[in-house]
């Protein structure tokens, strides 16, 4: 990421919602609508941004994303073409 990435206007927004995992230490998945495919860079990098909305109820809401060097919890991006 570069400094300009934080202020750049996205090509698309509100494309999908990320559901809460069913269990602690679980995973979640989304399906992108076909209308989002035009924003995928076929010869370079594509940036996905996450935005979190929460209520002010003082309950902790945490999303932990680990680095690739974490042997147990390394993130995995699975792309399935239908």
C-alpha cells in the first residue's frame, strides 16, 4: 500500500458484505457480483478495502487479520470461477 491509497477514490464501493464467521477462529466467504468483475485488474494488483460499522454499545468487536508468516492463521484468498 502507498500513502495515496488511503485517499484515492475507489472504482466501486459497497460491492459485498462480509458476514460474521459462524464460530470463533472461523472463516467467512463472499461472492462478488458479476458487475464487480470489471474492476479486477487482469494484469496487475487489485485492492480490496474493508469498512467496519459498529454500534456504540461498548461491546468489543474485533476482526483479526494475520500476516502470511503466521503458520496457523495465515490469510487465504480462494478464487473460484464458475
